[in-house]
C-alpha cells in the first residue's frame, strides 16, 4: 500500500505502508496503519485524519481493513467496496 499526507503541516512524501492487527497499537484486534521506513510507525485513525493521509495504492482487502479500523482517508471510501 502507498499513502501520502496532504496536510500542509507535513511534507507530502509518498510512503509504503501496511495495515495489520499484529502490532502493539492494534487494540483488541483492530487493524492499524503502519508506515514503513526509518521514520515510520503506527498511525491511528485520528492521527491519519489529522495528517490528511491519502491512499495512493491499496488492495481491496487493505481498504476494507482500514475502514474496519475506523480510518476515513482520502481515496478510501470510494473504492473500498469495488470488486478486485
């Protein structure tokens, strides 16, 4: 998956990410967005909304998991229900 922040407070750099339930920030098995790389880490739904993260590329399963985790990212809702 690829995401990018759109908030003017963040540099708009495209980065690799995964959505997983196998992370300490995954509360009670809820999916959490994890940015990969040296400055990455887990990003909760409120943090992701604050940064204005936009989905650049994601599979339908990743999109469904993000919605299930309470994420409301740009480019997410309009494609999450489309078949693969």
